[in-house]
């Protein structure tokens, strides 16, 4: 099948920067699609032009209506690098689409800074909250960030200061690849209140201040990293629970009876392209979940008000389920197990004898493993140190065939 739809990446240098093949697709198209900035790079010649509406998907039916006429979509740089290409391919099969990328903003930024692209985190705050950067801010990390506009650099610098990474080197790269290209650098601590071009990318060389808490993406964050009211899966048990849940990119977790949301938060930190739903019936705890998700870099966590099992019927099927509260509530386990996708994992933690009795019944019904997790922490006893045990946790884990 000959592609009727083409997606051509174009840079700040416009048509002059295109390869001969890409330029031929632009010049041979009967319909042009793009933002006003992109379409302005092509001289007006009477051809049909579609300017992206908001949301972009609103134009997809109009694009489809032109098939089999030749339609060319103009996009920034690499259309499949946080670009419109991914959305278009969700609607149109790749057999009908030709994609010709130009260098992405990430590639251009690396070329200017002398950074190796595989060694950096490539991120975006275009259409996403700046809080989504939180989990990537680590000592020595290098971040390349697609900006949402002129206010993004100051917002990134403020976040770095808040996280005690004020010594980080921040470089703003404006109009990359064009005649107006410019670079400016400063520490986040000293970031100036100067105007920034609307079209910019941000590079961050992360440098932590002495004593800055380390918050890695591996499961088992310090308990103090979470706001909670006492309903918190403790660090050691949390790490073991995440190991049993096995976070996987693209998979969805149900955190049932989420408390402060620590399990769902750490699931998303461990697998940045995963999904999670935190189900909680108490509004005060829902607020804590939202605060923790924002502070720890996973604002995409879906917080749902409701009580299991009734509220579960409205949720998309999960690939993993954690029952942290409500293990003894009739129907909760059955509803979770029935909804779980094949190959999915279910993990439940309890601290009461009644909870253990429920876990034992489940194991007798479907198999799985029971584990007792007992943790003691050294604490002062008079002038000495002694072991102070936490409540033992009984954990049930099973995989659905």
C-alpha cells in the first residue's frame, strides 16, 4: 500500500533544512496540516490547509476524509519524539503513513552541549505538570526537557531549588537549529528573571546540595518521604510488596484501600510508563494521596473515591492488584481476582488474625504464597540501643494463569 499520509519533521530552518525526499512530500501534498508556525514556513499556494485545533484529535476525522489524496502533516523535529506522530499512528495504520523526521530538540541540544543522548533522561513538560520531573531529579542526572513555553525554565528552576538542587546547572536553548538560536546558562539558585523565548528546551545538570535526601526510583523510599496519618506501608514491607507486584511498563495497578498511596506512588516511580489507580473511601486520605503523587513525581496517579468492591466495577481491568485495606471485606478479593488480567499479580498485606484467616482461605482456593514479614528497628532503650519490633505483616501473593 502506498502511503497517502506523510508526517514530515521540520526544524527552525524551515524548508531549507529538509532532505530532498521530505521536501518532495511537502511539495507534492494536496493537503497540508500543522500548527500556524509550521504552515507559515510553506509559501501560500492555494492548497488546502488544516490548522491544528484544540484538541488535536478533533482534526483526525477531517484528515481521514481526504484519503486517498496526499496529505502532509508538518511537525516539529522528530514527530515520534513527544510529537504528534504517536497520536496519528493510534488512528492511522503505519502501512498508510510515511514518516520523515528531522533532528529532535534532544539531538540538537546534545550536539550543542556535548552530551551523549543515551546518557540523559528525555522528558517533557509540554501539556504535563512540572511535578512530573520530580522522580528524575537525582544527583549527577542529566535531564533534557521539552518546554511548555516561556515560563517553563523558571518553573523548573523553582522545582530544583525546592528539592535542594539549587546548584544544578540549567541551560535554556532557544530556537534550536534556526537563525535566532541562543543558549543561556545559570544555576537554578541564581536563575534570572529575564524574558525567555516561547520556543525553548531546557537542559539540567543535577547537582544536589549537601545533606539532600536521596529519593531513588527503586522501591523502598524512606517513610518520611510520604505525608500520612499513620496508615502507611512501612519502608521494608513496601519494598517487599513492590517486589511481589513487579512493576512493568504499560501495566495498570489497582491500589485498593490506598491509605496515603505509597504503593501506587512507588509503582509509578519504578515504571514511568505504567498506570495506577488509588482507590480510597476517605476524603482526607485522598488528599494525602494527591499530595504524595505531586511531591514524588507521579501526578498522573488516578485517585478514585469509593469503597471496594462496589467501586471496582467502574475501573479498567488491572495487571496487578494490591489490597492494603479491606482484605476481610466480603467480595473484595473475589472482585479483584475476577477483574485481574491473565498473567496478573495480586498481593495482599494484613496484620490481624482475621486478615490472616482470609488469606489462608484464598490460598486454599487459588494457590499462591504466604509470607510473614517481621521487621525490628534499633531504637534507644535508656542509654543503650534495643530492637523495637513493628507489627508483623502477613503477605499473600498469587499470579493468575
